[in-house]
């Protein structure tokens, strides 16, 4: 699945109470200038096996309290913001971009 473009907030659990898991095997692409795609704090766990990318002055913000990336995280001419407790065993590539870090990071090999 591809999620891209302008404003999107992924998170509010309308049909179920509480938080839920979101697993990405596709692409989350913030590629619309001045807009962001946000994975909100309502997503209890975000797991990335695919691509998360910010380009064209777009942004991707991950605010999930817990998340893991074994996939690819790229910012090339965009901005990314990561908060919560997160673990990375995949690829991170930040070029000509803004990176906002929060929470706590655990590196896994």
C-alpha cells in the first residue's frame, strides 16, 4: 500500500477503544510541500518493514509511543520527526533534510 501526498493523520481508533498496531509493508511518503503525514500517538505500536520517506519539502512524523523499523527510513529534501520509544535495525538515510528526534532510541543489529 502507498500512503502519500499532503496532510494525513493516521491514528484515531474510531471503531475500537484504546490503541492498536499498524504495520507498514509498503510506502509512507510525505511528498507534498509544507504538509505532513503523521502516525499519531493513538497507534500503540508502529512496525515498519517497508519505506518511510519525506521528500519535496514534505514531512513524516512518527509519534507512536512504541515503534520498530527493520525497513528503510529516508529524508531527502524533507523533514522527519521521531518520538516515543523506538528501535531501528534497518536503514536510515538523511540528506539535505531536517531530523527531529525525541523519546528514546535502541539500536539493534
